[in-house]
């Protein structure tokens, strides 16, 4: 039904817009968010704080639903970024007053990924973790080639502590990174980037460092062509939704008109 679909679409829109206050406003005043691996958050102020790091593509789909006067529920699955399969599931308990829209009384979600092994036991081989980091590097380049700033930025940590540095320019917030990328990619008529060298090193099961040489060829709207090599180093941390880049440093090695 349209009135239930609105709840899901509003949730997606506000999540992508990094609007924790807007997300909290979808809840009843005494609503609760019960996120996987976190304590319950009760009330709109606590919910807004719990969703402070919201951001990126989120897709929600309903698997079942029901309503009865003032109560209802939606059971569904969710995906992030460019994933093609559900990575988790959720239950939204809904409540409303007569002639008013549905609000979320409780949001319960958990991951489809199996719980990790006991402390001290490796969750995967180093080769598997390195392959995942190389996959992140490839996905970032694919997003650049598609001139998709949102997809590019989705691979970066959305909370405090993000660092993105290119030559003398330094950016310290996810929103600034996305704006800078949007401005740059929007000016390019053509852009082709490819790794010519790369290496990933695991510092711990949840922290990795990647170094590589990135060849970038571009043509802007005025027809000016540019080709450069960038020496890139990034650090990534494992998050519940996968690896996220927390620092990215790049410097141009050569520039040809």
C-alpha cells in the first residue's frame, strides 16, 4: 500500500541525505531503534544520535506487512551501496492516530552475515582480506570512471575522523568530500582511471593499508586533456557494512597536457 511504501521511501531518502533528525522524525515520540550490535535507542533525540553516521545508498524492500487500525508492521530486507543481495533484515512496528500518517514505533534490524568467530580466532585468511581491500580499490576506480560521486563517496567512512588529501588539498568531512567529487567529476567529459601498481597489507583483521599507482586520463568540458599518475595510500577499517576508507592520501607523480 502507498501509505506503507511512503514509510520505506522516506527512510531511504533521509538516510541517503544524511539527515538523522529527519530519520528520527519518522518515529513516534517514544519510538525505539534496535540496531544490530548496539544498545536500544529510545526517543527521537537518542534515535537521531544513533543515526548520526547515516549516509549512502540504502534500499529497503518489504517481504510482508499487515495493518489493523492504529497498529501495523513491515518485515523486509535491506541493501547498501551497489550490493545486489540483501545484507540484512528488519522489522518496523508502526503506529498511527486516526487520519494521520504511520510512524515507526520500533525499528529492529540485524545483519545477514554470520557472527564472527570467538575472540582471537581469524575470521578469514589474510589472502581473502587482501582480496576484499583490492575489491574496494577497484570499486572506487569504477565509480570514478562512471563519474558517480555518491558511489565513490559511499566507500568512505561517514563519521568523524575521515581524511582525504590530494596534493595540498585536505578534506575532513564526508559531505565536503562528496561535494568536491561532484564538482570535479561534473566538469569532466571523459575520465578513465586504472591501477597500474597496487599492494594491500593487513595491519590487523580489521585494519588494512593499500598503496598503488593510479593512472588518470581526463578531458574537461573545454576540451582540455590531462593525464597524470597519482601515488595513492589509503587506510581502511572493517565496519558492519563492510570495509570503509578512513584516510586517503594521493600525490601527482607526473602531469602531461
